[in-house]
C-alpha cells in the first residue's frame, strides 16, 4: 500500500509542477555542466521563441540566442555562478522570427561529492513587458527632469528680468 501512496503523491507533485509552470509561464531547466546538454520543459523553449521543443540545448546554444551586446553579461553570470553557486541574469535574446525579447534566469549550481560543479538547475521567464515598462518609466523620468530643468531655468530668467526691470524703473525715476 505504501508504494501506491508514494506513486500517487509523485503523480500529484508532477501535476502541481506542470500547473505551476504553466500558470506562471516559467521555463524549468537542468543543465549538465559536464557535456553541455539539458533537460527542460516546453515553456523554456517557448521563452526562446520556439513553438516545439528544440532537440539540442545547452549553454552554448543559449548563448547563440543572446544578442551580441548582452553576451558578456550572460558569460559573466555563468562564470560567477561557478564561484557563488547562484546564477542570475537578465539579457535580451533574438527569437527565430528576429524579434528581440528580454528574459531572466535564476539558477543554482549542484556539486558532486568532490565539490565539482556537475549541473545547474533553474528557471527562466520572459520579462519583455516588464523591461519595456521600466525603460518607458526611465525615459519619462528623464523627460520630466528636462521639463523641470527648463521650467526652473525659465523661472530664474524671469527673476533676472524682473530685477533688471526694477533697476531700469529706478533709473527712470531719477
């Protein structure tokens, strides 16, 4: 009876995992660091712009999808993870349809008994909408700063002009 209960619990956990991943639009992955291969869910590949599962995927293939300007951040994140056992990055990737999308990845390095890194497990999500909103907010903030500076400059100029007018009035009254 115990094996049947364990099997049922395992099935429920898999269902819960699938549902949570689907609802959260979360790609889940496990990267074998020894041979640069991976096990991942379909959502992972969707986040990189694929409708179907990509057969071969690893760090090198992922890097090929990262746009040139962000590749150094990607490489640095993996290098840092080997020291800290934690992976985090936000980069832009090019989809097969040539559109650019933002992703974020969070992971953990798993080590063997000799403390050698053997795999990395993590999640990836698409954050394009959030990043576009952040960029929009930054741009609006800069725009407001410029408007504020312009208004302050105008106010200071008005004060100067009023002072000059008062000086001219004083001279005329003499």
